[in-house]
C-alpha cells in the first residue's frame, strides 16, 4: 500500500453508485448529497484557514452555513463555480431533503442525476490527481 487514502467524499460517492446497483435509489441520493456536502465543507474550511490568521473564522462560517445549498452559496461567493445554484438545489438538496424528511421514494434517474452533479462538484473542488502526480507524491513520501 502506498499510504494514500481515498478521501471520504469519494468513498461516499462510490457508495452512492453501489446503492444504485442494489436498487436503493433513496440511499444513493442521500449519499451523493452527503459526499458533495463533505467536499464543500472541506474546501471552505481549508480556503478560509488560508485566508485568515484566525482559524476560528472558517469554523464560524461553517457553523452558520448548514446544508449543501448554503455551503454552495458560500463557496460560490468565495470562488465562483461552473455549477449553478439551481443544479445544486434541484439535483441534490431538494431530492435529498425529500428522501430524508419525507421518506420519499426515488427514481433511478434521480439518483443518477444526483451522482452526476455531486461528482462534477467534487471534481471541481478537488480535481483527481493525474497518474504522474500520484507517482511523484508516492516517491516523495517514500524518501
């Protein structure tokens, strides 16, 4: 093992994909939204820790911004995005909230859409390293 661990957001989105495979579309939507929310929270925390000397600023921003819609607004204001609020709200937040709060059944197409939007956002926040970058990182850690 190279000692490189798969980030939690990517493990969660992989689980969302597996949930589709077993027909649990509701769980897939919840996991997709959770993965994107994890990724946003991590980005916001790291970004604001680097912007401000006082690390409490990032924690205060995160504690006041709950849910993927509000986290996305904060990210968008700080960085901009290829994604739109409408995509996040209609493809992730809305379906997730209906699944969690109403126990709503979900369709496979809704789960696929949620995974697609979550993956796009996660990859925007933390692009997948290229093989050459992984090799270099592994070689540095072995020194």
